[in-house]
C-alpha cells in the first residue's frame, strides 16, 4: 500500500474517496479533496463515526519545482489542510485547519506548524 493510506488507516480513517490533484497555480499550487469516515472518541451525545471532507493544498517556491539549488530562507514547501467533520451534535460541522511550512535553513530545514479549530 501507500504510506499515506497506511497512515490514515492506522489513525482510524476508512472508506477513502479521493479526487485527482488539480493544478491551482501554474504548477506551484496543487489541490486535492478526500472524503472518508473517521472514528470519534467516546463522548456523550457524539456518534461513533463521522463523515469527513478533507482538502489539501501543496505550494512550492519555483526553485524547488525547477530543480534549481534551494536557497536558505527562501525555498519553501507549504501544506495546507482543512478537515471538516459533518456529523457533529448541535452544529453542521467541526472544522480543523492546519498549515505545515518547511523552509530550507543553513544546515537543515525549519519546520513551522500552525493550527486552528
């Protein structure tokens, strides 16, 4: 199997349906949507599972795409994700947004992770 499917299955997702990657910006921005079923931790009035819609956007600076030598502080790969749980009590969805940013740094990579509920 693939790394991503194996990982998502291990964290409790199932019944995946993915759409193809879409070029959203001259090859520098790619977007994909996935739907699935996720386990919900036990809590009063919550379902055991929820249907989810996940949107992933991957952005890269031109030098990373063109095979040029990455430059420190400017070469960046960014992954944005939005995960909506549709079967929630007292509302129409629960939304989690994440941003993971990898930037070339002297002698390595800087990692920044942002999140929002």
